[in-house]
C-alpha cells in the first residue's frame, strides 16, 4: 500500500515537473549529458523509482538549459538496469556519443531521502565528480532539482558566475549594493535574476543609471554592475525662517551635506518642515524646495525657502449632542485646548491632529466610565477662521446603564469571596469600564498571588437595552499552581549576584506570586544601580514550574561632583562630593562631602552597609565637622554617628543611632541674651536617637499622591558622658491628595517637644526649635518665629513648637515640570513655662513656583505676613536652588 501511494505521488510530481517547460532541448553547442537509471534502496522493493528518479533529474537538467541524450535512447543502450561502475558509464557515453554520464543511487532513510550521484567526463577521463543531496522522502522533486543544479555547475562551467563586482560608485560603498542583489558567486547565471537585480539597485534611489556587464573568463562569467550616482549634496540652505532655528529644521530633515541627491527625499523633507511648523501653530507655513548646481553639475545646493505666516491657535472647542456633561467638563478631559495665558511657554492651543484623535478616545472612555456604554465621539469638524481654529466634536451619548448584578464564577479560592467584596464595580452603580478593568486586575492578581501564574479572568458583560442595565460575570480559570524552579541573573558585570538576589522577593522553590515579582522589580530599580531592569518568566521542565530570568544593565554608581547654588538661609554656597553607591559591587555606600555657604560649612564622611549579616539591616556611620553662624553666636562641632535601620511594612523603616558630638559656642555677641551667654564654651552631647518613617509618595520633588510620616526621639544621656540631659520628640505627618483637574492638595502638620530632665543640664541653645524660612513659616526669615529674650529681643528658640502647612499645587508649564503653589502657613515655638496656644500661631500666606530644572530643584516662594507685628517685615522672598554636575 505504501509503495502504491508513493508511486501515485511520484506520478503527480513527474507530471508537474514535465509541465514546467515541456520537452525543449538545450542549444546544440552545449555538451550532451546522459542520465542513467538510478539504483534504489528502500525497505520494500520499488523498482519503478529507478526510472522515476532518472526522469526527474533529466527534466530538471532540461529546465536549466542542459542538452540531454533523449531518455528512450539511453534506455535502449542501457536498459532499465542501473549503471554500477565508472567503466559502464564510460562505455555508455561512447555508445550514445555523450560527453557526460550521470548515475547513482536513491536511498530511503526513514522519512529522509539520500541521493548519491557520480558524474563522469568521457573526453577527460578522471575520477568521477561526487554529488550528494539529502531531502525529504515525500519531496523527491526538490532533491532532483538540487542534484541537477550540481550537475549543471560542472557541465556548463562557463555559465557559472565567477565573480560579482560594482563599478562607478563614488560615495556609496559597493558592498551596500552587493548585499541587495541575488546574483552570487558560484551560482548559475540567470538573465531573469540579472534583470531583477537591476531593478533592485535602481530602487535604492542613489543612481541615475544602472547597467550590467557580463564577460567570459576562464573561471566563468564575470558580472559587473555599472552605476552612475546621482549628484551629491554639498550644502543645504534654509531661508525665510525666523520662528524656528536652522539647527532644529536641519535636525528634522534627511537631506544632508555629503549625501546623494534624491528628489523624493527633498520633497519629503519639505513636508517634514511644514509639519514642524504646524507643531508650532504656523498652519499657513509654505516650504518650497529648489536644487541648484552653481559650480559643478555633479554638486548640488539644496535650498528650502520658507514662508512662515502667522500662528493659528485653537480658539474654541465645542460639542454637540452632550446633554449630561457640560462643554467645560468635556474640554477638561482633552489634551487639545484653546489658547491660554501660558501658551507662549507651552504647546497649549496648538492643533495636533494625532492628539485630537486621541482626545476622541479619551472622551469615549470618559462616557463609558460613567455608564454610557453606547457612547462615542464622532469625527470632529475643524474650521479655520480669522481668529483661529474652531473645533466642534459631535457626541452620541446614548442611554446610561446601571449594573444589575456582579458575580464571580469559575475556579474560586477560599479567599475569593473576601476579594469579591472589595471589587469596585457594584450592583446599582453606573457601569464603568475603568472599574471593570481594575476588577479584572484585582481578581487576576488574587489568583496569581496564590501561585496560579497562568490564571485568566474573562469578563462577560450582558446589556439589557430595555431596562438599561448590565450584568457582569467574572469567569475565573486559575490553572495549575506554579513554583519557581530556577532564577538566572545576567548583565551584572560588577554587581554581585547576592546583591541582586536579596532584592528579589522570590526564591527557588517558592510558589509564584505576581505581587512579589512586581515588588522585586521595584526593589531593583530603587537601589539605582541599573539603567534597565527586566524580569521575564520562561517555561521550565513542567507546566507546574517556572524559571525567572533577571536581566540588568548596569550604570555608573560612582560620582565625583562639584556644584553650587543659592538659598535664602545660607546665601551663595558651593559644595562637592566623592561618592560610590555600590562599593566593590557589594551595594555598600561611601561618600565624602563638603559644603561651604555664607553662614554654614559642613564636611563629612559616611559609610553604609545596607544588608548587614545578609539581612535587610542597614548599618553605617557618619563623621562630620559642622560650622554654623547663628544670629548671636557661632557653633563649631565635630562628631560622629553610628546608625542601624530596618524596613518594615511596604513603605516604612525604623532607625536607631548613637551620636557623639563636641560643640563649641563662640563669638557670642556682647548684648546677647543671658541664656546664650551661659552656654558659651564647649559642650559634649552623647545621645541615642530612634525614629520611624514612612514615605509612600510617588516622586521625591514633585509628588502628586502619597503620604509621609516621621516620628523621632532623641535622648541626651549624662551617663554616656553628655553635658545635657534632655529628651526631644519631633513628629511630622504630610499627605498629598489629587484634587480636581491636575490640582494637588498637600497638608503637613509637625510638632515637637524638648523635655529638660535636669535644670542644671539644659538642652543646648542650638538644639532648640527655631521657626521661619522656606521649610516652615515662609513670611519670616529662619529663626524669626519663636520666643525672644524679653530684654535683648534675641531669638532663643523654643522647647516646643507646632506648625501647619497647607498647599495647593498645580502645573504651570507641565511639559518642563514647572509647578505653581499657593500656600498657608501657621505655627510658633514656645519657651519653657509658656502655654502651647493655637491662638498664638503666626500665620502667613503666599505663592511660588517649583521646578525640577536641569540645574537642580528650584523653589521660589513669596510669603506674606498675615498678622504683622511692629518691626516685622510685611513679606519675605524664599529662594532655594542647588546643582551638582
């Protein structure tokens, strides 16, 4: 049965091959080739394959232009018996007056076919050429064609490509052409392939003319592609531009000096310039390209002449069909805006078609999130008038749908009912696609945190158009529980594996958890040793196991930097540091820092081991020398700190430190307060400091959400050699809350108290609380808020304080990260014996801006004294900027 099927298949293949070109014979000048019957070696006898292979090879040779001895003549001379030796082949060649004879065998090797051939030259007796082809048993046509190609290389040696070269290039590398063509050295020359190659080279766009030269050599055909390059561009000129600089236009176009002139590229560049002007609101801009040859017909000067015209902004954005939401509400969702007050420093008011298309998606999503399941935003009408663009967007709201029921079905876990209670999409609420998406994430994460790495959650939403309700069914498919089999780390040329592994919340053998995987990725980014962090999963040895591949790209972690800036407290300052955040690839931190300002100088050395004993216990030390000029005295201190800390929860960490400081109070003014004079001289502070802090904000300088909490306690202990005996407690709580539009509210409350445990060993004057300045009550300079000596009027600091800061933050120039701020400050510090009274809080209001500029964080704020007293300033500017480079 197998042999019969193969015979049928072979017959079909033979009919296909024979229909390719018929029985056309090769030109008479070619040497004649005889194809003898092939021996066949198969598991079961199949004698018909002997002549079958003979006919397939013969037809393939005919298709390649080889002159054959007709097969009937070969069969009369040789019969149907395969040729078995070189002498038989030579005898057959003499009888048939053929120059070449090809013979051999076909062997079946499972589903593979091996064709072994021999080619003998009757005019030049020598060892036969050995030919070999291996292919699929089911595709003998392909094997025969490959065998025929090998025969042709030997029989028609002069038709083989000896070499391929390029002539006429000046700037284009010949290899850039040769890689495009299909004619290759060692292959048979094909006129069709040559014609295709000529078309390919011409389409490259670099040449005026393309030709091919084919010459005969002893080794075969020499193929040379002869090209004439288009003129080169020697200069590109921009004329008529005023609003956009030459360098910005040249950066946007592809036509450059010393490149080949291509008119299609020049025309495309003109369109690119027009688009560039459209991005700047110059919608009347016109660009006319021209090409001149002032000195040499082969050297072109390309000129783009520009008529800029006037800017055209979006004047109005209106809507039709909106019944439930006002135009103002819908405009707030869009990025396309009418021209505003700050348009001169931003892109607000510029019409961008791509942005407008995205706005339609935003509008549709807005409606879908509020129950309008059939709503969509139509194609906008844009009309250019004398005062600008008038954009009208049609809105089809449709009916509003409520959720009639929410169900969770399928593969449920024990904890699924509790998770289902926390889903955002609830019965009787208006349907929301955003809530639906969040619920899908919640349920998927719920399953994946239980180890079901391949879990799927399908939402089935059914609308009832009569009652305008929708049922929601979440179908859970959890899949197998997956464990981590192997974790591999690549890309770390410096950082040690254990430094990376300790940040990964999963280990070999652990059950998979998507939350742990996300936290691992976040941890690796937060250590800030790597430019790129990518954790990919891959299939392991079974469906219940998974490998994790951690790929990192390291970045420099050392820095030698100097810089400077200005603050309203210290005036002009300069500083520098030598820092390494990943010492010896161990994740350790070492820094030498120096700071010199108008009233302050600081020098320090710090070292931190973030994982002491290979647990997340951070330990380190600081040594410092700190000099500061206060209003009525100077403080010169040297000291050190030993510290440890450990994280807990998601965003929290506790700290414990021991501080030893030797400080000298000097340059006390003669008219200074008595409390200041009493502390003149050197004091030793030996204290323990404990603190807990939590920070979940989303940005270190421009946060929009999250909170900060810090509670610290310091105990200066005489038993440890301290000259003072006190306990200082400071607590601060802040929270950022997104409000309407892009406004962010910030509320901050802070307070502290110093318990002086021994009247003979009071807290040093510089440990007391001084308010005022950019970080507390902004209408006052640093130290101006708090108790004063009744006789001298000197600020002596308080032993207790409280302050409240309320801020409204909003984008000024969002593109560059500039924010505006409106603020209200209140607070005061109180001396020993004074009551802590909210009515005595000093109050200030004001405004300012904050910018994470290329030169570093910048704050400029103006505070107005809301309850000014005699002799006080009405207002104060607060300014801070720093940079390291």
